[in-house]
C-alpha cells in the first residue's frame, strides 16, 4: 500500500513511521522543513492534568491512553535513532490563586498548602496559596522529538520531501491525487496532517490559533524549578538540553490567521505573569521569543479518520499535539490500513 502524508510535524512523522513498520510505502510532503511548525514552537508538556480539566469523556480517555503509551514510545524512537528526547516525569504543580481555588482542587488529587508548594519549589513567591501536585506529569524536548522522529522515519525507509507545498487535492471518482508546484503525487491513501494549514486543503474546518512563548535563562549557578508550574494564566517549563538551561514561559492564545509576528506587549505580559509566581525571574535573561500556530477545530476536538474517498485527516490537536502523538500515530495507521474504525467523537465528517 502506498500512502502520501501531507505534513511532517509530530503527527505526520509518527503516523508515517507506524505505517512503515506495518509494511506500507510512505512519502511525506512538507511545505517547509520537517517538524518546524507547531512541533518546533511547542513547550513539550504532556499536560493531562492541566489541559484536560474540562475535557469530555472521549477526549480524556484518548489523552490518558496516549499518556500511558509515552514511556514505551519514547524508548522506542530513542533506540531507533540513537538520540535522546528528554522525556522525564518531573511532575507538575498547578498553583491556586487563592484559598477558595485551593479548596476546589482537593477533589482532583494531592493538594499542597503554601509551605508545601514552596518546599517543592523554593523560589515560589511567599504569597502562593498552594496548589495541586500532579507527580506523574511528564515533559519532553519537543524540538528533539521532531528531529528523532525524522530520523526514525527515514531509517524505516520513508521518503521525506521538504519544501514541497501541496497546492490542491484533485478528487475524481472517489480517489485523489495531490498537486504541488513540482508535479502530482498518486497513492492508495492520503493523510492530511498539515497542522494549522490543513484547513486550506479539502475544506477541513481547522483554523490557526497563534501562541507566543518566551525563554528565560538563569544567572550562573541558579537552578531551574524541578516541575512544570502552572498559574496566573501561564505555564513555566524547565528545559535543560545539552547543558543549556532555560525556562519556557507560555503561552498566549489569539486567532490572527497565519500571522506569526512577535508582540512586545505579549512578551512583557508573559514575563510579568511569571515573575508574580517566581519574583527572582526579574534577574533572569530573556534569551528567546517565538510564535507558533495551533490547529483548532470548531469544537476543540481532533479530527482523526476518513474524510472521504481515500483522503484521511489527522488534525485539530490544538494544544495537545505532543501529548496525543503516540495514540494518534497508532490509531491513524490502523484506520488507514483498515484495521480499526474512527472514534465517533473525532470523526472528521461530524461537521458535515
């Protein structure tokens, strides 16, 4: 079976890799370089507790399933590529804004008072009321993940064609071919996994949502916080990769089309919010500032499965693309190969 995947982000690469393992021939086309879109711009949290507080049953079950797959998934791609992706279960601390919020957190798990939170993260502000401690929360270096998945895909025999944007999908008699500036690509199945750009193809209801993140570098001998920290409308993600220590602070959320320009106002808002949680951050150096585009569907749920004919979709992951990657890879490979059916809540055809 020949499969063409449109988009070399974490979803497209992981789906392609799983399809290759199952014996398919896979080509991935990307409008730019592999894993340089939302995968590159993310912060790498596997945020089951923080991101899924208000999720429905299907979304929660799928996310929890993917979370259980992550240790094995990480070990497998690291073994294949010989490169680490920084997968670690460092936990997450979800801070409460006041005593009332802290009390409401008790039904969700282990709650720490202010002293307990500061014992866990000594650099926290003195007025922190406490928070929910999620010890099993994990994180990964998302940029390393993109590189490793690219290596794994190519080692498995996949064909990756960067800088070849799909202009249109031509459909005739229940089958399709994709057209690029350089020619046509034919296949038994096509998987659209182009992130925020998926909405430009095959009338898929996905829109881009811009998110900005900053990175702060600590002074010499200043440690990073151990867990991911959520509070005051931001998250703080420690990143220690190849000796470079940074604290990622994100993220804004704005529907602005495909605009990825950087806003000084948003940069300062992110920094000010982080400094309210950890006052000493005012002495840290701003080392980077970037923006990415999240792919969002009308109901906030992913679109995973057959769209029509021989066209499939893997999109709309919104803020959880990294978390859902292992489960999406296996589910979509099985759907394309006819081994399983689409999950109704994620059916791409649900919008008509």
